[in-house]
C-alpha cells in the first residue's frame, strides 16, 4: 500500500505539468498562469521546478518596460503668445455693406440719427406726391446691383430705382415738407401690406383711423396729424394716379414699377422693414443735406452708387454750395447720376422729359469748374444719344471752357 501511494504522489506533478503545456498560449492566459505559479513558487519548491521558463521571461520583460526610466529629462513645453488681430473698422464696414443682411446695425443707425438736418422752410405752390416721369425704366440696366448708398429726390419713383440698384442704404430728400410726409405715409402702408393690391386697398378712407394710430405711435404730433390729413384728403388723388399708371404699364405706356411687380414691391418692403430708409429735409441749392450725407457715408465707409436728381437741377445754375457738397460724397467707382431735362418735343419720351445718365466721375469733373452753368447746358452741348433722341449720356466737360 505504501508503494502504491509513493508512485501516485510521484506522478501527480508530472501529470499537472503535462496539462500546462497543452493549454492555449494566448498572452493574457499565459500571464495569468505565470502569476498563479509565482504564488505556487512561494509556497512550494517542487512547483518551481516545473514552471515554464519561457513564459516567466516574457512577463519579466513586460514588467521591466512598465517601470519609469531614470535620469530622463522632461521635454520643455514652449507656448507661443496669443496673437491679437487688429480689426480694421473700414474693412469691417466694407464687408457689412457688401454682405450684411437684416435690420440695419444699431451703430450705423445711430451715426445717421445723430446728425440733425434743418427744415427747408419751403412752401411750394405745387406738391409732387407722385412722379410725372413715365419711362424711368430706361435707367434700370445702368443701375443694376451697384449696391452702396442711394440718394434721391422727389416721390415714389425712388423706390423702384433703389431696389433695382441693390441699395444697402437709402436717403430720400426733398425740400417740400409734404413730399416727405407722403414717404412716411407710404412706409406705414407698405409695412401693413403683403402685395401691391393690399397697398392700394389701404388708400381707402376707411383705414384712416388705423393709419393715424400708427403715425401717432411713431412721430411727433404735428407730423402724425399731417400724415393722417394726407391719407384722408389726398388718398383719392394718389389712388387715381397709381391706377392710371398700372394701366399704362400694361399698355407699355410707362415703365414697370414697384406697384406692378411683386418682386420690386417685396424689395422695397425689405428696405423699409430693415430700417435702411432715411427721409430727410433738404434743399439741393444750399448743399447742407448733401454735405452731411457725404460726411456720414465717409464715417460709416459706404460708397454712394446712385444719385437721382429728377429735373430739379434745371431750375438753377450750380452754386458753389452745391458743388462743394457733391465733391464731398464718397463715390462708388461706378457711381451714376440720373436726371431728366426738358429739351423740347423732339427729344422727349412720354410726357415731356428727356432722360439722361452721367458717370459720377464725369459730373465731379463738371463740379470742379468755377464758371456758372446748369444741367440743361450740359445736356444740350455734351450729350451723346443712347437710344433714339430721348435717352442720352452726358460726358465730361471740355478741357478748356464750357
């Protein structure tokens, strides 16, 4: 019995070792077995004799690799100082006038509203609430998408011209207090309308109370009362004029405009609701308003692209005050002047007007002349026909004399 027991005890370790070699040899399993056998080694010298030497060697190497190395100097971390980019206000403004959308930024509105414009005190016998120029569509291709600032006198023909030019800022000026109140009345109506038809509907007297309430909420009492008066007493005239013009557009007896084209209407409404339209008193002769507009445009870095004078210039020769004011404007490189003149039946289109264009730089060259002259003088002597006899381009002044 003792003999059998001795043989059995002798064979058990050999059997165990034989089973170790038959197990899978994945790294994780090998490591686990080595760890367990290290425990056996501490408890039994016999188990040490049967330990897999190759596995122990691999584990020892891994253990050595995990130990931190001595005498290794840390790599210094170099951090560059933050570069503070200088913002160029002019570049920022130029980008805004080119790409900016939405309601006019407050800083630009403040810059404009900070300037006071004196009332003209004019009391003309006739008030031009509407345009009597039927074919200002001749100008559309020449102002297309110029951007920048638009300056215009007189009534609602400006709306279409401003939209066609892609204006980012609009200055409507007139020496007649009543014309400017008409612009304010139309602004209220445009904001309340989605279509030209809805605008025309609002000219009815039954909407006077609503118009009056809005006017009182926006303007001083004198202005609000006059807007209410205009809507109540001039709405019949305004409605009749625009109905006739809409018919004439259909008959091709007038150019398409903001009340015959939904896109043009939407474009004008966008300018109004985005607070980009400024209605100012101004007399072209004294140059005060034009001078101030030029200073504003320089301050906020927007070029003047389109100036519409209607036929206002033909009633006087250019005074020095006007010349200086015009030369103060920061003109767009493609700036264009739009005007009408009366040259006689042979040269008219529509009622009585001859239509002209002139580059901003050519007109500036004229404004540098010290002698007295008028728009009629330029149109009679220095125009070149563009289309038949009723549409022409006025060129620069001659090198000597005028």
